[in-house]
C-alpha cells in the first residue's frame, strides 16, 4: 500500500498576487496497481536493419512485423530500418500504415563475403579489433547511428527494442543509464556456430574454429548492454544465461497468422512429402540435402510413388540439382505456401543445425499437416512426452525418419491425431496475439521500473 497526494485546482478562488493558484489537497491510501494498468501508453523505438515487410519474406521479417503490429495497437511506434534495393515504394507505403513514424536509411553497400584473401584477412582483423562479427558490421550505418543517438538524447522514447541481435551494434553501453533496452534474440550465434562445427556442416571449418571463441566473447559482451533479453526457446535462454546469469531472460516464441495458415479441411492421403523454407539458407540446404540423399531413397523402396516437394525462394545450385533425383520437385518461390502444405501428406523438418524456434514447423502445424521433425526442427515446442498430446513425430537419424514416415503413411488415424493436436497447440500457445501480448508486458514492465526509479 502507498499514499498518493492529489492536488485539485480551486477555480472558485482567484489567483493571489504572487501568481500562486490555490489548490485543494487530498491524501489517500491505495493498493499497488499491477504494472499493465500503469503507463499504458509508451513511446517505443524499434530498430530493425532488416526491412520487416512483407512478413512472408523471411523469418526475421515475420517476427518483427507481427510484434510491431501488436504493439502499435496501444503504443506509439517509431521504426527505424534500412531500405534494400528490392524494397518497393508500395511496400514502404503499406508498412507506414502500421507505425506512427517510419524512418528509412539506405542499406550500406555489401562488403561481400566471397572477396579475395586480402579482404577476408581485413574482415577477420576487424573482428579481432572491434569484437563485432563481419555480418554485423556489414549492415552498420553511421547515419542511422547518429539519428538513434539524437533520438535517445532528446528523450523521445520510453523503450528501445532491437529486433534480432544484429541490431545490438546501435545500442551504446551508456544507454542503459538513460532508457530501457530490449534485445530480441532470434537465435544464439555462438551456439549455432558451435553446432555446425560439431556435426560437420560448417561452410569453412578452419574459419569457424577460429571464430568460435570470438563469437562467445561477442555474445557475452553485447548481451550485457541490455535491460532485458528476449529469446524464442528455452535452449537459447539456457545459452544466454551462461553469459548473463544475473540478467532477466524471457522466452517468447514465434506465432502464426491463423488466417494465412488455415487448417486444411481434409487429409489428401497418398505419399507426398514437403519441406518449406528459404533455399539459400545454410541450415535449410543441409536439411534438404540430408533428407534427399539419406532418407528419401529408402522411403521410395517401400513407397515407390513417394514425392518430395522443396518449396521456398532462392534455391541454390546444390538444391536445383536435386531435381534430377526421382520424385523431387524444386518449386522456388510460390504465391501460396499454404496451398502446397494442404496438398502434402507429411511435412518434414529434418534440421540438423540452426537454433531458435522454426516458423516452418509452426506454419505446417497450423495448416493441419502432420510433421516429422528433428530436435532442432521441434525446438521450443511441447509436442511429445509424458502427459503431452502427440503433436509431431520426432526423428534425428535416417532409420528414425523412415520409421516415423512409414507409420504416418500407413495410419490415417495417426495422421489425424497428430494434425488435430498440432493445430490445437498452435491455437492455444503460438498465435501472434499471445506472443505480442507477452512482448508488450516485457516492454511495459521495464518501462514502469524505470519510471519508478
């Protein structure tokens, strides 16, 4: 309980000669008000070097857009972002409808990742000297930094959120003394690099072995700058807690737009497998190649008419070459991902690397397609175990995939059970409404703490 002094102007008495207007003073005792009821309105600065529209463009875009879309219902949102050449005038105009203030900067010229040996040595030296990875420095804009510095110094926001850890570079350590800051970590860069080395799929093993301790130091350093850390899965929370044991770290998963991914109205049967995702992403490339070479041929021995649709934008040469294998169809970008999902018998998510929650898994679950996925593909999702309704079948080794897929091919009742449970799980715990509400509470909590101080 606390006391509150209320001063009410008394307009029945005229101001005195010294210009002091008389007030009536009341004192009352109040019970503490829960923080969601205090300071309901906030000025939030969202930093996203990735232009977050349309949300169908990628995992970073879908999380950033849907969170700001929720926050803008109750708060004033200033979004500072970068415009790539592919961003259209129409997309800029559409995004402006979801924020109060859209601040655009041109994305800096790409320093390149396949340059000659001298440039590679220069980038590594920069990593050593600055402690910041080349992919983060590659997006850094001095003009954008100056704008953010001036905005913070002018006191124009209550909270800053960095959507994706790559934006941490714009947060200066002294900001914590002036304003509350949130970093929305989509996945641990250190854990991802370590995992790729462990399973032998690193693009450059020597480079990543050298980079691994640098990434550990980098993640530990940048995470110390923030008032609050948000992650998408308990696994990432555990990793960040090793670096910041005294920081409050909140797990907020991704969600699904249930209107964009409606539940299918019938089971098509058959033997049609599908994988969805951007096909220029290393983790997706590895997953698809592993499945196409190690699992699919064995499945086709027992089910000769089995097909495998690889659905996603920008397929690299390695993926396009898979079209020569029997039953494999590489689509590239499609106008409607959910139409392909609804036609599939099973969605496979054979990820062997890549930390963080997987949109592809949630979207397939929402669409009512039974899933066979790895531990990485199911990260952060309660889909099996004691007392948990079976919402997906888990597999990590080729024999486990063959067994799980065969069970689903042969058992329509099992397909229905898994589909129904998965859709119910998404509707209950993984909508953007529930995710946005949780994110808002994190922002409001630290905002109220700041004002109380």
